[in-house]
């Protein structure tokens, strides 16, 4: 399976990614429902989207998390997670035509296992579970029009990389995910690899 091969080939940026990569691989190899929400630990994907200069990123105000956050969604049976991430980017922000950056094996920019507390979604209770998340880096044009997706977010905006953690109300996400992605973005921009 291409996704398993890409995750195996991905070089973890830190200990969190090393540990999380092993859990994601274990679930991919053992759980036939891992791409479905039926599984307690299931695949999700995120689109970390930046401008061509690598100075700004696109965030949405996520209704469930009550915080500014990246864009993403569930695999829902699809194993081409880069395609799912691009679709989620378009659905949640209105941004189309973004291009995937070759940030690593299969385009993977980061890996993380995310805990999700039980919550209400569309008037139904969703129990606590894990997101086995694969993140892809996209470059998009910040002059294109944006639109929110009211059933998921209540705002979309471009922000400077230095402002991401000030806007987020999720300390763990800032420390373990956003700071890592900001550093990766700056590194790729310095090497002129975003264009």
C-alpha cells in the first residue's frame, strides 16, 4: 500500500513523530477499518497551507475546537490522503489550485496522533477517539477569495507564521504540531523549495 510505504519512508522530525509514526503504521497494518470513523483510532489528514514566500499560513476558526487551527478532515475510506487534504482545503476555505509541496516521502510534511474529546457534531454525540493524522504542505495564492464552511468553521484568514500560536487556544497543538510545521515551512522557504 502506497500510504504505508510513504509513512515508512518518512523521516521523523522529532521523538513525537517517531512514536506516532509507529502507532499509525501499527493501525494501518492491523485494522481493516482504520480509514473509517468506525475505528476508535482512524485516519485523518491536514493541509498546512502557506503562501509562496513561506511567511503566512491559512487558518480557520474551528467551531468544535473553538480555536484558530489548520484545515483537515477524515479519510472516510480514501487512502490517497493528499487528495483528501486538498479537497478539505477547498471545502473549508474556498481555496482551489493549491499545489502540494514535495516536503518528504509521498509529500508528507508531518505525522501526529491527536486525541479528540467527545463532542457534539450536527446534534449527535461523537465519543472520544484518536486521529491518526498525516499532514501535507500546500502553497496557495493569498489573494484568492476565502469563504468559511459554517457547519465546520466560522472564519478563514491568512496569518503570519509568528502569530499562529498567539491565535490558537490549544497549547498542545502549538507546542507539538504548529511550531514543528512553522520550522519546516521556514526551512523549505530558506531553501527556495516552496515554489
